[in-house]
C-alpha cells in the first residue's frame, strides 16, 4: 500500500502464541515481581548473550543511570556529551550532579577524548560517555584519562545491545554500563533496562539500590529506589532473546542497502565505521550538508514526512539547549561546535526489522529524487 506511513522504528514483537505459555506459567505461580524465576533466568541469559559476568535488570533504561551514580557515590561534576537522549543528563541532575558538556568527535558523534582533559576540574568525579547509535566510544583513550585523574566511567550503552569490539563486549569498558530495553530498541522488554558491572559485591549493592535499599527483611542499607523488573516483562525478554539475532540480521541487510545506494549521493555522509566492530544496526543516521545536497536537513525531513516517511532528527535539539541546562557555561554553542553542526544535519532513517524491501526503496527514492 503506497500511502501507508513508514515509521522510524517498530517494536520487535515475538509471536503471541509463543508468549501465552509463559503467561500461563506466571498465572499458576502467582509470583509477579521481586526476583521471580523469570527475572533470575533473564539476568543469566543476558549475561550469556552479552558475554558479561554481572547484570541487574531494571524497569527502564533511565533508572540504571541514576543508580550507577548512586552505587559509585559520584558527586560534584561529571563530564558528558550533549549529543544524546536527554535521560543521560537528567540522571546527573536527579543526583544533584553538575553536567559538564564536552564536544563530540565528528566521525563517530561520540564524546571526543581529545577535549575531555580541558574540562576536568577539582570537582570532576566521573565521565559519562554514550555509545551513540551503538558505535563504540574510544574506550581505551577514555580509560587512560580516567585513570590519570582518578575518575570513574559510566557508559550509557542504551544503544549498544550486543555490540562487540574485537570479539569483546563493549559493555566491559569502564566501571559500569547501562542498557535500555525500551520498545524502540534493538532488543526490548516493552519498558526495561539493565546495569552491567564487573564484580559480585557491586552487583549486590546495585540490587539493594534498585529495591529501596533492602538488604534483608528489616535492614535498609542505602536510600534505594524502586527499579525492579516484573515477571511478565522478564518472560517477554527471555522470549525476545530467541528472536533478536534474526532481527539484527534483517537490520544489517537494510543498513547495507541504504549505504550502497546513498554512498555516492553528494551532500550525504554517514557515521564512520570503527574497525573490528560487531554492530547491532540500531539506527541508520545520515548527515545532510545543505550546500552540497541542495536542500537543508529540515527541508528533506519535512518532505519525507509529507510523503509518509517518518525519519527522526535524533539527536536534535542538543541536550545543552534545553532550559534546565542552557545556563551552564559548558552549554554554550561556542564550546560545542561539532555537536551543534551535527544536530543540524542529522536524520535517522527508518530502521527496524519489519521494514519491507519496498519500504526501503520508497525511502531511498525520496532522498535520491530531490
Ligand atoms: C542514549 C539513551 N540513554 C538513556 C535512555 C533511556 O532509556 P529508557 O527510555 O529505557 O528509560 C535512552 C532511551 O531512549 C537512550 O537512547
């Protein structure tokens, strides 16, 4: 059907009939949340799939960011990127931490390691980078800087489910990494998320923090919050794991098709490939150079929209421009020239496993026939 809207994303939904037996089982057990069987099973299955030793499930991808900061007792100032989803910076604000924005690398759109050191002050306690679009940050350089200044590193890996570099999970970098399993992500539990850490004691502390601080029937060891994932979504997540590889394969095919066709288009560029990466193809971002392409990003975005193709200007506007943050000295656009330019050029094309070849063709012909 020519006129149906093509959405930027569409959830990976497992076949309904495969989910019913899980629901029947949950109804029989009458155990809905608080470390149920499926919760336990999903944590174990995700450790195996993601090749990491410790994972704590959460009810969304924002709470693990907030809890990671609590678990590591981060205070003062944290260096972060303005080119992300707003939850990254909000997690700092909710912990009473001052975000310090540092510009991004034009090739990957990730925090630029060359610019981090100049932003460190005596109040800096951590760095919070984001693996934007699932492209790994320069984790080695960032760790070198963190070690030199005694800083913690918390990666917002919301986009980086299953991403590996030289056969190693990118989630192993830094002190902790967070994941989002929101419905729009490569892998989803409808709403959901996780916090990845590297030792048993830290995992225990995270588990206390996500359950009000309870360390026993009558013992509260920290001002915890309620971040628990329930049994229904844990079961859904277990089932989703069986289908996620197929979904990533389809995303790969679509990304290849987009890239092969658009590579010769004047004024369109992509994120640079990082050597040795197993990507998850979570997004397909393109950047429009208006002078070369002959049309501004917004003109193309609205033309696509008019024709029923819903791209997303992700990430635009920059977090540093929102009212909560724009008064910070580091939020000035003169401090963030690359991020400011990229935010004005970006469109994420529709990318999800339910896209048909004919959808991809329709999207490409709008971009090609300007
Ligand atoms: C980079 C980034 N961080 C954090 C989040 C927050 O995750 P959630 O929506 O699961 O709370 C998202 C979700 O869109 C995200 O893209």
